[in-house]
C-alpha cells in the first residue's frame, strides 16, 4: 500500500465509530500524513474518548506542524485525562512550541498529580529555558520521586538568574517544609548562611530530619560560640539516629569535647554508632580514648561500630594504638579487619614511633599476601613505610596472586637512578609489562612512568621497553592501553625544561 493509499485509509478510519480504530488512525496519520492533514488531528482534540485525544496529541507531535500544534496542544495539556496531558506535553516539546500560552500550560503541569506529567512538564520547561511557576518548581524539590526532584533541581540551576526563582529558593530555605526546604538549603551558596542564621537555628528543631541535617551541615561552618552551643544542645536532645550521626561527625571534626557523652550513648545504635566512634576519636581526651578502647573490646556492639572504633584509635595516635590494632589483623570479621587497617594507615601517615616501625611493617607486609579481601586497603597502609620494602619486593617477585603483585609494584618508587634498589625495581616494572594479570601490567606502566618523570628517559634497553609499551597501547584493558599511550607521549615530548 502506497503512502497516499495509507493516508486515505487513515482519514476514513479517523471517523470510525470505534475509539480504538480512531486512535490508531490518528497515530498513523501523524507518521505518514502531511501538513494539510493537521486539521484532522486538531479536530480530534474534541473527541470524547481520551485515547483518541491522546492519539491526536501524539500525531500532531509526529506530523511536525508547529502552527497546528500551537493552537491545540496547550489546550490538551489541560485535559482531564493524565495520559492526554502527558502526550500533549511531549508533543509540544517535540515541536519546540514557544510563547506565553505554552509556558503557562507547562507551568500548570508542574503541580499535576500524575508523576509522568510532572516529568514531561519539567522537560518542556527545560527546553524553553523557563521556570514556569517559580513556587511550583521549587516546591518540586520535595517530590518523593528522584526523577521529578532531580529534574526540578536541574531546571532551578538552569534558571538561577531568574529573580523569582532565586527569591523562591531563599523563601523555601527559610520557611519551607520537609525535603523541599532541605534541598533548597543545599542549593544556596555558603555566603547566604549569615542572612539565614535565625531560621537555621530554629531549624535545628524542625520536625523533618532532612531539614535538621541540612541546617546542621551549614551551621558547622559558623564560628560563633552561640551557634556551636546550639549544635551541642541539639545533639543532646536528638532522637533520630541519622541526624545524630551528622551532628556527631560535625562536632567531632571540630574536637568539641561536649560530644563525648552523647557519643557514648549512641555507640550501640547501628546507624549512628560508627559516627559516634569517629566523634570520640576527634576528641583528644583520656576519657574519649578510654571509651573507644572499651567499645573496641565490646563484642556486643555492632561490628561496623567496632571497626570505626579501631579506625578512630589509629587516627588518635596514642602510644598504645598500634598494639591495640595489630592483633585485629587476624580477626575473622572482614569489617573489623578493615577498620584496623584504616587505623594502622592513619598511624603510618601520622608517623610511627621508632620502635613501632618494624613490627607494623612486618605485620602489614605479611597481611598483604593473606587477606585477599583487603589487598588494596593493606597496600594503602603500607604506603610510605620504608621498613616494609624488602618484604614488598619479595612479594613482587614470588607471590602467585596477581593483585598482590600489582599492589607490591605500586609501592615501589623507583625514582632515584643512583640507587641500586631503584634500578632493580625498574627491572621489576619491565618484567611486569608482560605479566598475564591486567593489574600488574597497569602498575608496571605506572612504575615506569615514575622513573621517566624522575629521569626523563626509559631505563637501559630503551628500544625494547618502548616496543613493549607500544604493544600495550593495543592491550585489551582500556586503562592499560591509555597508561601506555600516555607514557609514550610523555617520552616523545621530552623532559620538562628547568625553571628559570
């Protein structure tokens, strides 16, 4: 059947007594018809069947006649049926309709009870670059569906220069309710905090946990003593674990000693417990340190909380921290070992005492090979621990695990051409270029890059190494191929000139 025959068939069917036949005909007319058939689609906007009106909207969008669509689609966007409203909004966006009537129609749909209609309205307004109704738009920040409030947030950002939108965001941040107020607060820059201070302090007692969290997040950066007093009081009275967790983290980061008693109270809560442990770690007092050690030994506490205690003990760096943490490397619980490793990482980063260095180095190097769950966490704890390098080199040469070999290679600096060990490490990198394990090849390329950055050239055997790197630019692993290509580019660019 040719196009003209199809069109003739659809035109006849558009007057059929069965609504399903009329709807199918209008959809077909939109696909195959021409601008001259737009009046047939427009006339169907008055059809008593919602399915036919929706098909008319769809057909107008497909037909591509903005003039015909501009008259009918804004009306259909106010149809009593949500399916019709949704189709009309999509068609109006597809046709690129503009003008006050279209904007007003989209603006009305921002408050539509049907979720797909709200989404289509937001997409239509985004295409227009217009907020529609500022109050309705900002109110959608509180929509329970992320597809709605996410699009609303994007449109608010797009229309940030609109005075009505700015004013409504500020009003909602001051006086709004629930999630909409919380997200409005998150949208405002830090410089607005001072102007919002009274409403923020009141917001510490807002019935919405989301608002209390958003308010606290801003107030932690205010240095006024009265503000910090109000935060401490809010923590003492807080009953929601998620809000308490945020208050504990913020006050703990400030080292506020008033966090100690509430933190101890929240340790048993599965949500706030880890934050309570971290807060105690941020308070450098004997009382807080003793509470952490007691909690770490308390097997009735949730394991994530005990793990957080281990990390906090390491971050505190007291004289006995290392000796508390090393035995936990043998614990059967993955989370607790992770906490101990993070704690030891903090100890190493902050600087180990002379008598701690070798025991920690030996324990972590041995752990690198046996704890498959936490290879890279262990690797991070080993970073910068020179006493571990002999054991790390043995692992790079002899371990069967590719991931462990890769982690070991990543710990070798190889950036001093006058150091015999560094030159041997470079040979390890060269061997690693041919390793069957992808992670090893990747770390080998990066190891050579460190050497090239320090020396300006590949090690002896330059041509062989370059040929192997060239081959790796076609490696099946995209990150290996990118790393090899980047190293070759650096070599071709030559060493950076010395600063004047």
